[in-house]
C-alpha cells in the first residue's frame, strides 16, 4: 500500500493517482536504487552498450552448427533466419541444452 503524500489516503501499490485527491503517485511506485549497480540499471540505456553484429544461423542448419557458432563467437544466442534472411526467431544456449537433454536415450 502507498500513502498519498498530499492527503494521507492509503492507495493500492502501483496506482497512478490517489483515489481520494487525484494527486499523482507514479513517482512513489518507482523502484529506488540502493547501489551504484542498481543506479546504472535504471539510468543507462541499451544504446549505450557497444553493439555487436548479430550472429545469424539459418533455420535449416543442423543443431551442431548452431552450437559451434555460439561457442566460436562466445555468445549466448543467435538470430534464426530463413532463406531470404528474414528473422524467424532466436536460439539460445539454453534452448540447445534443453533440446539435447530432452532427446530419448541421451
């Protein structure tokens, strides 16, 4: 529950405005950073990260090729593309591990 700083009315957590007086409560429900790391998580934007060229794997490629690509490029995922290079999805290391461990006899 969140108390309105203007009238003291108790409001549900995450409510945008006070039910009693209509004062904005949005700022009260925002998480507060308590460390340098948390401040960075709230302040920094994705565009500040050094972008990499996306790794592409064709949807017809064998699973072994996807594993090798991820390993060789030291990344955790690749975009899956069709014959026209349109993105069809994403494959991650976890996807590959789950696929291999679900197979009967493995």
